[in-house]
């Protein structure tokens, strides 16, 4: 019988009630839960940390939580790490470090599970580096009627190819095998910049070292650039703890949280506060273990929309967004984040077959995005932008079919593996179409 358990995501904008919540341990128990749901005709949805802003993880009847199915299973001599699907990235980083290994790239949040990060196309920045899914070398998938499918480029290659960004629609990821690299450090430099200067030759800026990103503060031309250069692990020299507490907790979270709260209370303060925030974030240099540099603590909650646009269109998208914000009456307290990523070959990856610029906009978690997100989405769509699967967007299956050459191939595979939509939800019905309906 359905229970009364409730669920909400990290941002608080997605909720569900009246759920049966299962916490299986091991692939066999996952398969048993899925088979039982199939037998009773109830939809089952796997969930990771709930860090998606879109409705991709919202359960409708049975929620499959993999917190008891976590940890690194093995790291072989070639550096391939087999990891249980419920492993959060912060735990994975620690366990890989104990083996002298690391993921080659990370985003700035490490609360997601590896299954959620892979399934939604989570990425970091770096013109030569793809998202986490591009490191997947094999995976184990529990199908809608309970069987377990082992997938790799040699074994069920069509399923393997699609399931690297599978949206949780093809089956429940049980284990993922990732190609890791020897552990390394990053030399990080933060500096202030002006938006017109960055956009004058954006490619040169974003390819100036291994991992580059920047934050633009709306209502100003002020930006903060972050340049991370890969160096040998022996060069790591972690800063003293007091400095990290000051930068991460005091400046990055407490002070920024106060700025956001003040802007929500008195919208007229947002432009001067944006200038203040930009000045407070810029500056600093350190060399540390890679995952400690890639990841930033995010205690100020927000809602996010992110689009992957063709790299050559990124500068004009940002110019148009700047013009749109300046001409509006909006008050935008969060910076816009800009990153680069390499092309990949994953059918539903937003970076599929093209070098990509990722542009993300944010509002406070308790605010409605309203016209701001809608305007940004229109700007990004005009250049063929593709939305991040875990972020807010307004597109449906007809729109997405135009953006992904292999969209119908993915949907046909979903219909073959899950013909009744057992693993779906209302959001997947919207973005993929209802299972089994041609």
C-alpha cells in the first residue's frame, strides 16, 4: 500500500507525497523492488540526492532511494573504477583519492549521486573535457521488468551508448564503471574582469588554461574569472583551514546569503549589492587537490536554468542577455555562470557532436523565475541551445526532437526497454513523450 512519505528536492521547488519509499541494498534488491512495482502496475522512480531542479526525479508512487547501495567496488590496473549507483560524488572523490585516482573533471557541486550525475549530463568546465558521462566505460542496468543488463561498447552497445545520459528512463543504474586518471592538483587563480573585455575574444579567454569559467553579475559589467591549471599532485599546498572557512563559509555563503536576502527584501538594492558581491568574490590564488578546487560549498539555495549553446554563439547570447536585463525592470541577485565543454558522442547529451558553452541563470530558491528564465530560454533557443536535463526548462518532446538528431532513436529504445512507462513520471512523459505511444 502507498505510504505517507513526503519528498522534496534540494531547492524545494519539486515535491511529492503519499509515497512508498524503498532503500534497497545490492543489485538483487533493486531488481526485486522494480519487479514488484511492475507486478502491481505502480510507477517506480529512482532518486539520487534530489539536486535536479527539473521534475526529472519526482516520484509518483514508489521511490527508489539508493543510499544503501553506495561505495567503490573496485579500481582495476587501468584505472577503471566500478562504483555503486548511490555513491555521492563527495564520497567517490575521497575513495578514489585513497587509490591515488581522480575523476578527470567535476562540476562545482558534489552532493549528487554518481547515477544522477551521469543520467542528467552533469559537467564541469574545460574546453578539452567532457561531462562525467564521457568517462563511463560500462554500466549495469536493472530493466523495468527486473532483469539486469550489463552494458559496454562490446555488450549491448546501443543501450550503453544511450544510457550514459539516460534520464533514468531506460532502467535503474546499479553500477557505473568510470575511467579515472592519476590524482592531480589544480593551481587556481580568481580575478576580476569586465564582461565586454571577456566577450571581445571569448574563445581565447575560455581556452587560456585547462579549466576556465566566469561569473557575470547582472546590472553590472563586473565578472569574476576562475582559471584552474592542472599540475602534479606533489605541488598541492592546501591553504590553512581558517582561510578556507573564511572564503567558503563567511564570504561564499554567509555574506552572499545576506546579499541575496537583502535584495529579496529591498529589490532596489540589487544593483549596488551586485557590485559589492562582485568585488568580494574576485581575487585569490591557491594550489590544492583537484576535487577541493573544483567543488564549492553551496549553502545558499537557488533555482537554476542552464543551456548548452554552440560555442560560437556564446558571446552573442551573453550580449543579448545583458541587453535584455538592462532593458527590464527585473532585479537579479545571482550571477550568471559561463563554462565550456568538449563535444561528446552521447545521444542525449546536450554537448552531443558540438563544442559547447554552458550558460546558467539562477534565482533564489523561494523566488519564481518568471520572465527572466523565459527570456533567457528564448535567447538560447534562438541559437539551437539545448537545456540541461536536471535544470528548469519549458521544452517538450516536439521541441527536443528538433535539437537532438538521435532523439527518436532514444525514444524507440525507451519504448523497447520500458514499454509501459513503469520507470517514468509526468516530466519524462513531457520531454520524451508517453511510453509506448508512437
